[in-house]
C-alpha cells in the first residue's frame, strides 16, 4: 500500500515513510490517526549524554525516536563501554512494552534528538477509543520485534558457522 501523506506535525512527520529496519512503521496511517496517536504521547527532547533508558528500570512505555542517535552502554562494569550506535528513526522499549519487563539495557544519547513516549496506560486508552489504530500500532511493533529477532538469529547462525569452520580458535585455559 502507498502511505498516505500526512499534514500532522507529529514529531516532524511529513508523510515520508519512516523505515525501521526493513519495516515501514505505521505506513498506512491517516493524518487524523497520527494526530490522535500524538495526543496520547509525551514528547521528549534529549541532549547528548542523556540516558534515554536505564537497565533495570521498569517503564512499560514505547519510545518512538524521530531524531538523534544513541548507543547501548555496558554499565555492568566500571569501564562503561559503548557498544554499537543506533540512528533515528527507530523504536525503543518495544520488548519491555509488550512483555512488561524492566529495561534490559542502558541507552545513552550520542546527539541531541526528539522522541515520544507512549505509556502502556495511554496505549490502552488509545486502543479503547480507536481499536484499529491500537491494533495497527501493536502489529507494527510486533513486526519490528520479529525483524530484530530474525536479524539476531541470522547473526548467531553466522557466528556458529564461523566457529565450526575454525575461524575462532579456542584458547587453552591457563591454570
């Protein structure tokens, strides 16, 4: 389907397709649906260095990131290593939103940016008012999760193949 042009100013959405991985997020929404979704979210501006989510914090919210970049921070050691970075547009907290889990990682902003927070309670209210929009959002979130699981599965298969082909050599344990 061709996405409908939007006149909504929802997070600078201009009617262009917002692609997350290979899935176009909410591609078929009408402008009034974008406006209704916006009315149930909390806009958040973040600055470079801000923590967007913190590991262990329980916040059953979905974050729609529309600008900026961020990285996963390994905060389990004193080194606080930075892992691969991510660019907008993307979603944050989709697994925690669906499965009601505390955040599994800490994410820190690498640049200034904007996102919107949709709490689970607000999602329930939105879904009660507009069941089609609620279902559409939830199915799109599920597609994003499925895409990420597929990517991780493919990466694990690549690593397993490399391990079996001898690319990785086991180190002898020293006493």
